[in-house]
C-alpha cells in the first residue's frame, strides 16, 4: 500500500533537484544543505540513528557556518498576465487533499488509511504541478527554480518543524515530562480539576513558546500533566485532552520568535523593518484563544 515512503520519496526528490540547481550555480553551501535534506528523506530509514544524528549535525554545521546565505525577496508586487486566476492552480492542492482523504479512508485499497491525508496532499501538489505545466507552459525547470528561490529566501528556518518535533521526542525519552509532572502536581491544589486544566493548557502554551513548536511541547505535557492528572485522575476524554492541548500550544506558536518559520520568516518576506511585527499583531488573538481553549477543555473534556 502507498504510505509515507511515497511522500518521503517525492520530498527527497525535490530537495535533490534543489541541490543540483545550487551546485550548478556554484553555491556549495546550499547544495550541501539540500543534499543532506534529500538524504534524510530518501535514505533516513536506512542509515540508522547514528547516521541521522550525523546528518543533523551536518545541517546545523552548514547553517551555522554562514555558507547558507538567505536571498532577499523581490521588491514590489509580482504580476502575471493571467492575474489572480493563476491561484486556481494552487487550489488544486487542498481540493485533492480533501477528496483524496475521504476517498482513501472509505476505500482502503491502494493507500494506507492512516496516511491518507499526507498521501492525498502529496498527490495534490503533483496534480497542481501538472496543471501548471499544461496551462502555463513554463520552461521545465521553472517550478523548481522558483521553489529553490523561495527556500533560499526562508533559509535554515525551513527545517525548524522537523528539528523541533524531534526535540520533543528526545525530551519525552529523557523523562522531562515526569519532572514537569512532579513540579506541577506539587503546585496544584489536591483534587482541583480547574487547576490541572489551567496547568496543562498554560504549560502547552509556555513550552511551545520555548521550543517553538506545539508538536515538540506535546509529548512533554501529555506525559507530565495530561495523562496522569487529566485522563487518569479526573477521567478526561483522551481525544478532547489531546486536541485542545494542541490548540493551546498553537496559541504559544503565535507569540514566540522560536517559531521562526511562522513568525520571523513572514516578516522577512514582507520586508518589515520590525522582525517581531507579526508576533505583536498576533498576541491580541492568541491570549483570548488560550482562554477559550481552557474553557472548552474544562467544560467538555470530562464526563
């Protein structure tokens, strides 16, 4: 059945093309960075934990050495002869992702139902690429050249989601969640449901702000607070606890520069003089949303 392997193959091939284009342009730092990313996707399951660890160190080394230079975004508004109709090709991606997810889960024959969404999203990207070629008739390399330009504009922050999600797994294995659970358990009044809900949701927000990604904070907070206090002690619904906890974490994502790919990169792409301008605008939304998530978990997460 088609699963994550196919998704990784498509992503790895894309980064391999980026490496080849960078090498042709004699940008060796960029070529090495994208080649390592391609190796991660194409052969990560074959090189083992040590191999992947060395690969990550290589990525960090290239980024820290200054060889991976960011490219400034083009000034002024881009225009296209077809106007806003050009975005119709991009709409192929979410449409395919939605329809494919529903179809593959209803008929689990070709695609692994657990990976139906990711496979459908990948198919959507390929379908949009095909539509773009047929409709706009660009040079064969044009989509990849423009994709490389966008990646060069974002820079090393493009790999932050993977890095931070891995950090969360490392923290969970190291027992950080148990330590957090003991500290929180000692601070919460005995038997207080609201105190446990507040500690869990606020902890997800704060850990996300520190780690830059709710997926990194989740293993720590679910192991330290969510599972022992909310689910076991107060008999909370695991689905609600997990889902609302992630939403509380996303409130932290809106308020931290650690989520560089979400908050700092857009400011750079827009050419804003204040690198934290995006965060300043989002705080007024994030804090009320956190309050709403706390209320939702407290009111609907427990029988």
